[in-house]
C-alpha cells in the first residue's frame, strides 16, 4: 500500500527521474498523500472522501506519462495506462471502457503475487534444493517430483548416503560447485493459448475461456488418467534446474485466494488509471461525424470515473476511490469541450511547461536513468569507455531544441533521435573498438550532427 511519504518527499523522489514541472509534481504528491490521510480517517467518513482526479495539460514529451508511472511505482500501487482514443475505434465506440478497470485488477494481482512469491522464495529455494539433491543421487530425502534420478556413470564414485553426506552436498550446491552437472527434469509444456475469434469488446470472455482450459489442464486427476497438461523431459544444468524449480515451488506455495483479496483491495483503494490523449475525445455535443463517437466515449467513461461497480473475473470492483490521472496536449480542443459532468470529475488541472534548451540539458545530465548514463552503460558491455564533456551535453541540448523549434516539438523524445544519430557509428563499430576510450566533446557533436542542422529537410535525418 501507500508508503508513508510526505508531499515534499514525494516531489524529491520524482525529481530523481523528471526534470522541472514542479506544479504537476506538487499536484500528484498531494493526491498521493491524501490517500494515506484517508486511510487514517476514523469511521464512516473515510468512505465519503473521494480522490481528487487530475488532468495534465501539455505538449508531448514533457513528462506527463512519466510522472504518473513514477508516482504509481513510488506508492507501490497498481497502475495502468490507456489511450482514450482507442475507445473511438470502429466496433468499440466507448462500450468497453470498463476494460481499463479489469486491466487494473490484473496488474494488482500480478503485483501482489510477485510480492508473495518473493516472501516465500527461501522456502521454495530449499524445496528446490531437496529435489535437485534427490535427482543427483544424494540420499536422505523424498524423491524429487518432476526429476528423473540420474544413474551413476562408469567409474563414478557412489554418492554418499545419509544426512551428513546430503548436507555436504547441499553446501556444495549452495557454493556453486555442482552448477555444471546435469539432471533430467520434467517441465510442463506451454502450449498455444486458446484464443477464439470474438467480436470487439469480448476479449475478456476469450481470456476466461483460456483460463478454464488451463485449469482443466492442471487438474491432477486428469493428469493421472493421461489427460491434462502435457509434460516433457529436459536435461538441464543444476543451476538452471534450481531456478526453474524455485519459481515453480514459490508459485505453488502462494495462497491465491489471499492474493486475490489483497489485489482487489489494493486496486480499489490505491489503483491509478492514467488516461492519455483525453483531448482526442473532446467534442461538442450535437456535433456531426467523429464528434458523435467522442461524445459517446465520454458518456461511457463518466460512470467509471464517477464511481461504479465493474465486474471482473476476480469479483466486483468499486472505482469510487481509484485515482484517475488524465493527460492531453489540448492543441486543437479545450478542456471546456469535454462534457460538463466529466470536467467536474477532474477538479485539479495542471499545465506542464514546454521544454527548452536548458531543460533538455538537465534531462541529459541529472535523472538517475538519463540517456547519457544509459549509453555509457550500453557501450561498456562492449568494452568501450564512453564519456561526455559538459560542453558536449550543452551542444546536444542545443541541437535538440533547435530541431524541435524547426519541426514538430516532441519534447524530450527528440533527445532519443539526436543521441542515436550522434552515436550511430560508435554503436555499429563497438565490437571492433573494444578496450578503447571515446570522449564526446562539442567538436565531435558538431561533426556528427552537422548534416542534421544544415539540411532544411530535417525529416531525412530525424523523424
């Protein structure tokens, strides 16, 4: 659930990944803290306190999606992103908007299950060790299900039996000295999913049928009768066998009923749904053509945002306390073009600033996962030591800002295309440059990107 972070601490955490946009960070920090406050409110008033949904307005590439995604990760909350324009497609016209809630529940179940498996990993690892030891021929334990006991080879000494020999073997197993030995393991075949062709909006029914077939396949009675899920034998190294069996044991130990209860609670009370491109469904009532379907999507979206019960395969989910964060560029339309009822459900409106040259330089330099750090790490795997001077970073930012001004402004995403162009040659030749050092300075940047800025048809170089 939500970590105990103050709004100031939340903003500080977001600052590690996102440059600028202080107003948006403050808005989402307050919204997240209010969830923590609501959990500590006594009595019936807790149910009456609804989240204050947020709409972020700003051009592409300024950090709208990243703010929402990082916020969810920071809160340990289930998160899904949907494109509002998807629901205007032919065959949908808004009728399947509750799919976003089902996706949220799926994300919550996956999150909680992974957490539970991590807690059980020590027990699962020990069980996997026992089965591997049995398969290797060290006596003293129950025979490992799913393993074929390996016969002793010619001239190979007999494995020591008894508890003491088994424990010595366990110590060797943990030390990694047995990693290269091979054992035969039976693994379940992952067949093709059963996915019938159904009409748009019925994907959940197809998924449900697929899971029914899977459950039939996992039925031990059917397996004993020769049916159900097929298994095949594989000879693998001990190290791989331990990994496969540990995952299998951890999944088997998980109490899925408890996982489902926790996931439903987390989705209802901590879930975050990010609705991107909400400006694409803005249209005046009574309009013609595409405005009709846009209005239909808004009306179908309204009850989900207002708070309603959505049926999922795990049970009913209330959306009253799900936090909705919407975003859009709103270049052509305005927020006032949304239907009034939907406008009222997004009381907090934050405008994000376009990114200039100084912002782009900070994005290259400051975030924990900056592009510069990513490229340095990528080329280090080839033995190439890449480094950038401060002046080179400023020059890259200048080029990106100029291209944004002369073409479509795509914000920080322009840095990806500029960096790819800049390092195209070294990335291609990296294997032949092992052991070399490359210093990227302003002269190198100007040399590699000279054609980009000189040619009026910039689209030939950068899309």
